[in-house]
């Protein structure tokens, strides 16, 4: 077959986005807001390794379908779940949390320890000699996962746990000190719990901290994406819509969408209506929104999804009244 070259045109690029954060940093909430914007009114998938914690947000984000992923958290188990969601046609897949693939039960670190014990048992001298060889199978499995991620059609958002790490160093006077660990994938000693190269395999990698929930601090943020993730405010659906437009080849994707309503081609953007449904506290408010939806120019699928969101919000209000 002859080798051919064609003009390079960005079109339907799949995005791999990492959101790392300490406890209370808003990484799951931010991932759901980002995914909602990227999905643009369609349902998206969430793979949950946190024992159903993402379901706490089901009322606020009615358009995600949930799947529990249980141990062992091997790379191929993650690949199986992600590829299943991709094959099902979800436009966006959220993985919360990806850190279990590295440090969870059956993850890469535990797999390495299992391999080391298989090779050397309790012979500590032999264990030292076999340490590198014991990495072969788990790291090879991890690399296969990364290759499969690069081939997905869906956009994938990964949530990573993050933790503070320190290191022993010398100050300018030669005195031994303990300081926050310096790393290319961390900030101020706070580092994602993951394989060290994974944040750089992703299109965008951002870090969040509990003192400013949802506000991104860049680990990897290329120039063409900087306007999509303003560093002075929390991540919203606008960033998701903007980055999805960029991935699809949109020429104006460098600016996040602003304002209460905005057009997508000749059709109205449904996101403000989803927000209104999520914030409605009475049945009469939901009926008013439904009347508005009936009069607006919307894509058929957007209209269907809005009706489903409204139905779920009615059910949520009914449950809340019963509990009260």
C-alpha cells in the first residue's frame, strides 16, 4: 500500500482529561459539570470505584448513567469498563477514581508486590534483585490500557486522588530540611496518585485543592486550551462545551460560551434549561420550564433529554416532600 500524506485537519479528536484533587477539592463535581457540557444534552457514563459516591450527585446531574467497578482494580479491568462504555456510544465517560488503577486493591503497585513475592518469597536479598523484573507484567498491562484509551471514540475524564508529599533536601546553607516534594506532575508538593507519566499522556491535566474547590491549577495545559479553563474560577459546563467544540474542529472553540442562552447552529443550546430544571423547587416552576421547552427551537434529542431531566426532577421533589 502506498504511503499517503494529506493536509492536517483537526476533526473529532478524542479528549483525555485528568482532574486531580485532595479531599474536598471538588474533583467529582467538577468532572460532572465538565462532562455535562461536553455531552451537550446527551447522556454520559460514569465508572465509579468509590462505592457509589458519585450517586450523591444524581439529582444535580440527571443525565449520567452509573456503573460500579469493584476490585481487583487492574488496568485491564479499567480498560474493559471504559471500552464497554465507548462501545455503547456514550459521548463522554467519567472515571472516578483512576487512582485505584495505581494504588488500589489489585492495582499496579499491589500487582508488583504480588509478582515480587512470587519470584523471591521472603528472601530479602533475592527480592532486591528481582524488584525491576517484578514490574514487567503490571507496567506492561498499564501501557496496554493507555494505548486503548488513545483509541476510544468517546471523551474520557479521569478523577485522581491527590496527596501531599515531602522530601529531604539541603537548603542554601547545607542544612538538612524537609520540604514539599518537587515534581513535574505536582504543585506545592501535592501530587496525583497515579503512574508518574499518566498525567502527560492526557490532553489536559489539572489539579484542584480544598482551599479553592473546582478552581484548576495546570499540570498540563497547552496554549490552545488555556482560554477554555480560566484559572481564576471554578470549572463549569462552559469549559466542557468549549473543549468539545475544539475537539470537533470548531474554529471558535478557544472561547468558553458565556451568557444565559447561546445558539448552536440554528438550534438553542439546552444547557441553561438543564440548569433551570436542576434548580427548580416546585412543580409549577417545572411546568413553566416545560412550556418554554415546547416553544423553543431545540434538537429532537435535546428535547427528549430535557423532558427526562424534568421527569426525574419531579420524582426527586416528590421524594423530598415525603421525607419531610
